[in-house]
């Protein structure tokens, strides 16, 4: 009877060690997976921020006054009028 008790205790210990090992490996695997997902999201965030900066600079280039004046001159034949004498212009208005 004494041998049966020690055998059953051994199986309980082996079972407990196996259970804790499986739990540890599962938790470790999940934490690694979550860590990898966080890194991937940080990379994606950086890419989106870089794209935003690029688009803002492209927008600023597209709406720049020099570009608009060049398009008006080249496509529409318009010319920028310069005011030669600012005081004369102000007095006439």
C-alpha cells in the first residue's frame, strides 16, 4: 500500500509539472506573439506618419503661389502685374 501512495504522488507531481510547463509555454508564446504584433503596429504607425509628412509636403508644393503663378502664365497666358509706384496706386484708389 505504501508503494501505491508513492506512485500516485509521483503521478500527481509529474502531472503538475506537465501542466505548469504547458501553461508556461502557452503564456510565453502568447506574450511573444503580442510583442511581435506591437512591433509590427509601431512600424505601421511610423510608415503612416512618414506618408502623412510626404503628403503634406506635396500639398504645400502644389498650392505654392509660385506654382500657381507659373501655371497661370504657361497655361492661361496670364501675367503677374507688378505695382511700380505703390503710393500712386494707393492715391488713385
